[in-house]
């Protein structure tokens, strides 16, 4: 049989614990990912916040619209909404790069693996580390052969190919305008 004093202390502690957790329940979504998660929160006033949550860390958002993904290219695709200038700049050669998305040469670049940038691991030619989100920048980028679904062109993406601008007419477009002409429209 518990003493009255112990029952009162337990009741106070349970009440304190309940009220300590209430602000998190009212604040919005709580995310406790098992792997690195990238997120974008859209506020009711038009504000946009974005970031990365490392595995086993917690993200709390009171925003009504909350997008999260573990796919760096999918995260980079939000670049058209966020705007290229609102992304962090790609770290310099010799600096650490986390998984996520960065502004680089007027494009949004998805980083698939955290690493230290090296001069011989170019963004444009190291698909194991980087994917350029086509269509996020203000300038039309040169067509680059996609290496898979993660960096394929989507409907509406524009490329420069053979000195001409083409718009993709299909999603998951991995073909050049000459290899599959029906997948592209010349502008």
C-alpha cells in the first residue's frame, strides 16, 4: 500500500509531465526519423522554412503544411517554390557537404551522400554524389544524360540541346531530344 505522500508526489509528477508534453502536441507535427530527412514547412502567412533533420533527431513544426522526404532530389524539386537564392550555397572544395540540397551555378543540386568536397568529384560528373534538379534555375541548363529515376527530367523541365531549347513532355524522361523526339518539344 502506497503512502499518501507518495501518491501525491506521483500525481504532481504525472500532471507536470502531461503539461510539459501539451505544447508539443499543440505545436504541430513531430518527426523522429530513422534516417536523414529533409523538410519544407509552409506557413499560413506565405513564409517557407526548410532544413534537414539528422537520424534520431526531432523536428517539430507548427506550420499547417509540412513536406518531408528522405530523397534528396525530391527535396531539391521544391526549389522552384523556395527559390534558388534561398538555398544554402554549395560548400567549397575541401569543406564538408551534408545530404540535402544546395544552390550551385544557378541550379539546385541534390547531395545524395555526405562527404568532403574534392576537386576531382565535380557536381556535373559525379552522379553517385550529386544530382542537378533540372528546371530550378532561372537559366536553361545544358541537357545532361540522367543516370536514373532520381535525376530524370520531368514534364515541363527545359534543357538546352544542340543550341536549341526543349521542354520535356513526359515525366521520368531519360532520353535526349534526338533519342526520343516525342518526349520533347522544341521551343
